[in-house]
C-alpha cells in the first residue's frame, strides 16, 4: 500500500479530507523521552527534535508521535514538533495487517539505532533467560543420551560376560562329551530326545536340570502364576550355565522353603519344559 492509499484509508476512518493531509507530507514519526540533559526530546535524521512549547503538555516522555517538524529558524540545528497522531496500542490495533507491517518496517528502518538499545534494555534479560533455558534443555537432552548410551554399554558388557561364561561352560561340556565318547558313553541329552525331564528347585530364584543344555532360554509365566514354560532360545533373556538358570521373581510367585523336585513335563507343543506351579497357560516372564 502506498502513501496515497494509506491516507485514503485514514480519511474514511477519521472523516478527514485530502487537503488536511498536506501538512503530514512534511511529517515524521518521533519517539520522545528524557535525554541526558533531562529535557524531553527525540531525533529525526540525526537532529534533535524538541516539543513545540504549545504542545509540551500533550507530547509526554515515553510516547511516539506522528508530528510535523519545523526547523529551528535561529540555529537550524534542531526541530520543533507539533503533534498529529499518537502511535499507541489503539492506533496500531485499528490498522490493517499490511498497514501495520509497513508502519513497523518504517519505524524500524528509520529508528533502529534508537530502538535497539531500548529493546535490549527492556527485553535483554528475557532473551538471556530464554537462551539459558534453551541451553539447559539441550544439555539435559545430551546428558540423557549419554546416560542411555552408558546404560547400553553396561548392558552389552554384562551380555559379554554372560556369553563368556556360556562359552566356558560349553567348552567344558564339549570336553566332557569327547571324553565320554571316547569311553563309548551316550551323547548329552536335549529337549525332545528324552521327553521325561526333571527340574529341581535349588534356590529362591534358581532351578537346575540335566536337560538344560542350551546357553539361553526364553521363560514364560502364565497370567495366573500357575505354570512356567522354559524354551531353549539362543536369543533368550535367561542365561543357563552348567544346567542352572536364575529366574528373577520366581520366589515372589512361589516362595522357596527348601530344595525340591518340581512337577514338570516336556511339551512338544512349546518345544520346552512345562513346570507346574499351580496350573497351565502362559505369557512371557
């Protein structure tokens, strides 16, 4: 929108005529406040703007006005301002979006050097606080990622220890099997080869069986806590070493008093051993 269109809009809004705007063609937007000498003044094109004495009670410090400027006839070194329209919240609210944008651009481009210090003074602390907050959030995010990575490393290290123990156990079993084979003894049994299995409760959370020959198992517990299913699985969560495995939480489900042989059977359906605590049906433990 050009200046003529802007005037036409304001003529319609405020009931003014075109000739009444001749004076505004020599006008400027000036922000007034106390200067270093305690006088109320503004600046326009590098020169000081004082209030016309007739309007000192109308133009107040801290206000921005559209005003006409008269150059000081004696020195030519400053202007005297006559108020036309105060730029305040109501004035800006009444402008259309494109008008508001142009007025803001005009004020910023012409008075940026004056506005920036005021903006920094008023909003500097808020901006600093936002920056500090953003940095804090970023730091927290990185710390969270570092913690997650550390936890993953610990998990992998534990997995590595478990795997080493499994390998050591399997090497021992292999050596024993080779020696037994040399003596003509039968090979180690596995689930399926000998359906009649036995499982012994040897601790609060520990079970043992000669049939537990896989290094890892997946363990399932029925929703009613009546049945355990132990299935050989190379990717299982439960480690089995020397025929023994620890089932975390077993003691809470079935309190341990002393060692005993558990009621169990091999299940071809699940490919593992079912331990009957109370009933059957299962979910992953």
